[in-house]
C-alpha cells in the first residue's frame, strides 16, 4: 500500500481490515510489528521553504538527503543532526522526514540545541479512523500549538500516519573543532565531559569511546562557530580540562562525529544493540553492570550505546534505574521499548484508544 495523497491514505486506513505496518524509507525497523505494509514514500516533496523565516515544510516521504541538500544551498541545516540507522541496522532504502519525526531521531548536537521534537512546528497526519488532522503551523510566527506536534514525535506511527512535517531550521556554522583527551577511564571521561558542558564555552558534542579507533580510550568534545571564537574557546577548554590530561585539537573532523552519530563502530559486529538513556553521573556505574561487548557514550554520558550477546536482556542487568533502555537491533523475547510505569502506561493506552481505537497502526511495536 503506497498512498499518493492524504485522501488516498485516509481511504486505505478506513478500509483496512487488519493491522498496518507503517514505513517511510524502511531504514528503521525497530520493534516487532506485523501487518500489511503501508508506505508514505510517495507523499514527498518540499512544499514550502522560507530561508529568511528559517522554516521548511515537506511531505513525510521526502528523503532527508533532499532536505539537507536544499538547506545547504542556503547555508542552513537541521541542527539536531538526525542519525542514519542504515549502517547499524543493516538496512537499505532512504531515510525520510516522516520516519525521522515519528522516531524523534536526534544526534550528538541534541545536548546543545535540543531534539527533533523541539524543531517541529506543525504536522499533518491521518489517525487510525482515517481522520485527517492538522496541528501547529507552517512557519514560526504562525504556530498555533505544540502539544499534538510533540506527541507525534517519538510515537512511532502508533497514533497516526504522518503526511507532512513543518520544521524550524538554523544557519550552518563556519567551522568546527574537536578536542580529544586520551586514556581516561569511563568515570574520568564523564567528569571531564560534564566539566566542559557546564562551562560557558558551548560544546555541541560530548562523547567517550572506551575503545577508540586505535583501541585506546578517547574522549571527544566538539565546538562550532566562527574561527576566532573556536580558537578562544578551545584554549579555555584546554585549560579547564588540564587536570584530566593533555588535550589535542583538530579542525573540521566531521567524519568522526558522523561515526558517533550513526554508531558505526557496532555496524559490522554481531550481537544486539541497546540504546540506554540515563543520568550522566550514573552512566559509568550502569555500564559496569552490563558486561557488554562494547559501549559508546554520547550526550556527555546521558546516552549509552551497548553491544551485547544475542538474546541478552540488558534491562535485567540494569535492574531498576533512573532511565530507560531500548532494544534497537535484535529480536528478543522482551519488548523493544522500556516498560512504562503504570501511571504512564494508562495515559499511553488512553491516547491510543482515542487516536487508533481499532489498534491497527503499528500494533505491538511498543509492547
């Protein structure tokens, strides 16, 4: 099923007599969902782009690459640098705007600018009853409400099928620099990253690889902006981080941050991949419990990527902790998404009953 318009989509959903598996470019098959494929790929194209207003509006099936190319021509960008899951999950296809928004996909820059949902100005979607719904605006000065917009971000198609998304964009930066510390323990690395992120020197990336490209631990900070500003901030950060060791500075190291964003270090390694959100200060202790094959810290320690043996449920190792763990790659006899506390589960179930009373949109994906 590949609708070409909202009206087509509405009729298909109304006429569905069984579960529907919602896809965009088919690059992020997370969770266990069975049903007839319904693709939004044909609902594509940029319908509005106003560089001066820092806004872009496009169909849900629009490739992210097309949007980024259009923005780059005006020296603008998607500031939250959405992750590309293809290498990690071993998928083909093309990442789309709808898939990005539905999964609230955000990269290393989230710590400084916010997540995908924070840039969503408006959405159009079709709910599980075939009703076409619009919420929010198409430009920043005409936004009429954020609640439903943010509700759709991260709902993974369980509340409705996105057809159009309006986004705020930001100017691109002149240049970037990466500061590296070597040989730190996980605890030392998180302390160093926290010190940098708590400073006024505006880091836009903060990651730690216990086993870097050369096999040794490497801790990385990214700063962006005008060249003079970067030189000044790099010097200040080197002084701030002196207690943790010598700090190397490299310029325009985009490939290293793309690798961190896309977790390519785990791409060709067998095993299950877990995405764990936690308090940065608690991250090293949590990782020590995992006995994982490999780990990667992002967001200053607030995001942990863990590679584990197939079939292992890392939630059991973590026990009760202040955060959540999502199974990104693998099919285990556990839910892909972290079980919700009863009060939150009641709200979630109520929302699904309202937007998809027949339970046909991506059923089972979050259970």
